[in-house]
C-alpha cells in the first residue's frame, strides 16, 4: 500500500531541514555561497537516491486538440418559417439566405447557412483550437458520416483535410428537417456518452429549443449534469420568440364533373396559427384570373386547430376549368404558399339520359315525370307497366317496353325504378340492370312502393343491388296516419350535394326542417356494411340505429340510391318544384357523374389515403378501365409527382399478379406539402389520370411554433455557457473555452532508476561533494 502523500511531504521537509542544519553547523566558517553549494549537492544526492529507491520511470504521452461537439436540430419544427422584425440583422440574414437558395427559408436552412457560409468560416475558426465533431439530432443524436474536423489521422490513409472539410459542408447542406419528435436532453446525453473518454470543452447546439414529447426532454433538465462534467452549453437559438403566423388550406374536395347551373360545393379544411378569432376571407377564382367568383368570411380557429370551410358556386358556362380556393391572410404570414389549392372541374352541358319506370301512375311518378320533362339538361324516357298499349304512342316520353338489350341500357345514365313488378320482366333483363350498375358504372334510384318494391325483389338480380338485407324489412299497412319528419344525418348534411336546398349549409338545414312531413315508410332494420344513410326516422330504431329513409351504397362501379318512402312529392306543397325539383335534379346529376367520368377515362389513378404523416410511404395504384390500353410490360406504368413550386420525381409501377388490370408502386419519405400526381407513362389521348394528396408534419411538432428562449437561457446559464441570437452569433468562436487536450496514445514506461546514466550521476555528485569538502577543509 503506498504511503500517504502527507507523510512523504513531512519526511522530505525533515530531510531538507536536517541537511541544512548539518551544513550550517559544519560549515559555519565557510562563506555562504560555498555552504549553499555543498547543501545543494547533498540534497541532490538524497533526492537521487530516493528516486532510485522508488524505481523512477519516464512515460511519454501524445495528446490531441480538445473536442467541441456541434449539434444541429433536424426535427420537424425546424421546417417552420419565422417572421423577424424588419431591418433587424436576423431579417437581413434571412433575406441573404433566400437570395442564395432561391426558395423559402426555414429554421434548418438558417442553421445550415450559419455553418457553411463563407466556405465554413465558423467551423474553420473553431477548428483552429479544437477538434470538431458534428451531430444532427431529433429524438436522438447521430454523428455525420464524414468524420471529425481536426482529429489526428497520421496513422490513417485519408483524403486531404480540404476534401474532408468540403465533404462535411456538403453533408450539412443535405440535412432535412424530418424528425418526428424533438428530445434535446436525451440527444445531448447521447453525445456525452459518445465522448465519455474525453469530455468536450463545449457543446454547441443550433436549435429552436422546443421539446415535443415532454418537459423532461427540455435542454435545461440536463444542463446541471453537463456543468458537473466541466462542459459548457453554447446555444444558437433559431426562430422567432412569437408563434409563426400561418394559414394552411388543405383537403379541398369538389366533384370532378358538374353541369351548367349545377351548384359545385368546394369543401376544405383550414388550420391556423397566430390568427385565432380573426376574420379570414375565403375566395374562389379561376386559375390565371384575378376576378373573384365568390367570397365568404370565416373565423380562424385557435392555434393548431382545424375548421371545415366550404363555398358553393354554379357556373353558367360549360368548359374545363381550374378553380383556385384560397384564404387571404396578412402580409406577415410566414408561408403563403399553403393558402390555396387548385382543383379541376369539368362543367358540362350535355343531357343526362334517364329512364323512369313504375307499375302505376302514382303521385311520385307523375310529379317526377313532369319535372324531368321540363328540365332541358335531362333526356327522359318513361315506362308504365300497367298502361294501355296506346299510352306509349300518345305520350312523347313513353316507351312500350323495358330495354331488353345491354346496348339499350348502356345508352342510359340513371334508372329510376319505382314500384316495379319484376315478374313482368325476364330474368335476363333484370341481370342486365345488375350489370349496368356493377360493371358499367350506371346508377339506379329505387323508390319503394306498396306492392312490389322492394318486397318482390327477393331472389332476383335486383336484390344484390339493395343497400339492406331484404329479409329484415317490414312493409307498412295500406293506410297510416303517423306523421314524421326525417332527420338528415351528418353524411346527408356534409357528405354530398343532394340536400343542398339553399345557398349554404345553414340555409339548407333550415329549409329541410320546414319541409312537409311523410306518412308512409318501409321499415328497414338491417343494413349492408357498405350502406350510407342520408336521412333517418326521428324516433324509430332498427338493428343499425334509427330507421333509414334515404340511403345509398356503392355497388361495383355504380351507385344505388334507395327511397324507403314514395312521398317526396309532398315537398311541392306551396313551393311547387322549388325544393322537390332541386333535390331530384341534384340527385340525378350526382349519380350520373361517375358514369360520365367513366366514359372519358381510360384508367384511374388512386392513392391509399389522402393525408399522410411524414415518413409514411405513399402507395399509388393505376387501374385500367379500358383493357385495350394496358401496357404489355410488367413495369410499363409510371407516375410523376410534383410538389407545388418544386421539382418532379417519377416512380415505376408494377403489374399486380392477382389483378392484371392494375399496377402498383410506393414512394417513400416525401417531405411535407401538397402534391399532384399523374400517370406519365403510357400516354393518353385525354388528360392523364391524376390524384392530389398531402404529406403533413407530425402535429405535435407544430403545436408550439415559437423558439423556447426561456429554456435555452436557463440551460446556457446553468452550464456556464451562453445563448446566442442571429444578431450576435459571430461572437461564438471567440467564447468557446480552450478545454483539456485529449489523450491519444501513451508509450510504454521507460525505467530510469537502473540506468547507468543515473548511477554515474550519483557517483559524480558524491565525488564532487567529497572533493569540495576536502578542499574547503571540512572533515
């Protein structure tokens, strides 16, 4: 066990005093200089002997420059853009970066500029006295692949320091703000763990300081641990203290086909930051034109919240139009590029071909027949199964028999089947109706009746088209006196344009509640899974909730709308065709759209969802409606994707083995934004199939948009470091402490106590003392 340090010190002092005392006594007659020489020689001998006794050895250690770790925040919040005070140094810096990059400047862009500007001047200044290790972090920290700056590489075969420096600058410029969450404290802990063999002199972080998971991840929570390790935090705060103002309009929906005079309903979502409670203008115009077609004032929601917005517009001319739906914000909004979305609508003037069939001239049949005959956009044919043979010759819209050929049905767009007696039709004709809907994309409106529809459809091809289980229905009696007013479901109010009876949703709802009641209803208890209920009984329930009154389902390529009552004619009371006509014309146009689109479409392009969280893969599928245009190559389909204001990228799709008419492919990790995709291969005679979708930043990264200055200041002060702004960041390099050199390599110890040089020195010292004592006559 080694002796305590204090004991060694006491013995050394005692020896020193003893030697001095001996020579003061024995050399009292000598001059002071001579006495000091002899004392020094004796002490040197004693010290050398003690050294030899302790087996003195020499150790040679090589050291490198102290380390400074640089951490760059690459979380999603670093993609935000900030508004800085006009004429401030920060605002001028942003303007410089915008001119250099030619695009929008976000927080990460600023961090990259600070490190790479003037050929990496800041890093060069740090490199003069330190070894630089650079990390990027979000949830955790990862070192750059290009290596460290300034480390000793004498034993390695590497490229020149200049090439390495250029590689690091390039890698910094390629960083993307794609982290799904920000955890500054664990990331800093990870860096300290990487450097546990040699604590850095300082850690430099370029960050907005926002922790998005929990408060325990804030940088201030690890500042004291950093200080105890002798490390300072030097923080470059990036971002504005105030919340970045932004209006984001997205998920705009509108039917692709409309008719002249037909109201087009534009529906979208609006998310806002910094505009809570303020009036915002929602406008609709044609792309390339300044004139506003229609405008509406809306109230911006609370920060981070979303509100549904909508506009209704009817075009008086036919044509192909690109409509722009846009919200108008203030001049200080940070990102005006996400304020608008463009949608293409084909406004048509062509007639919709409709066949109206019933067994007898009920009120529903009569009023509907008169309405359709007057509408210039509809070409109607009618059939009464119980009519006399002369009826078809006397009525200009009447036909003598139900179409029995597929080609005859294929000419139609919509079938309206009232209280139809299926027994008077052949099974082949009924099968043609089923195929017309499921395979050809036609639509059918069923109007329930007291005799045949739907009770006698059991076992026929029509049963498969019904949106409910036929065995679950209960027919009403011949006479009923129970009045009821159907209630619109959320799907009926917002999911389609059938019930848009007024100029706005509120007006439509008010009109709906004022319409006359019904008295007759087929009670449908059990719905099919794909059924969508638009209107329901206010009180009576079935197996799936309230009894449906008007419901719909997608049946193959077409649609089926079912009326469980035959009393919409009551809506004409005192209003004529104002609401009754508006509903029926809108329903027919709504159902005919898919049919009209299918006529013009060789193929369809779809994505598996309209909104993606960043990092999710986007799946594209192209289905060929016309099999003559299917490419022979297994990868003969390509989709090009474009983000607004940026470049394009293309992906090849592969044929699905189980679906030879479909091709599928994925595109991974698209950055946030609104995208438009279209089929770029093969070529089409008409406009290529297209689709719009959006990639979002994870919402927790957007909830807090201002820089967390208070936490950054606490962390810097606690660690004895400093918080820098964009105005004083140039002072950083001069304030980083020098730090402790990093041990690199230690040679094997060299023993000194048994070397001849030391033995010779001991002999010479002893001889010199003896000769001087003799000369100065000391015994």
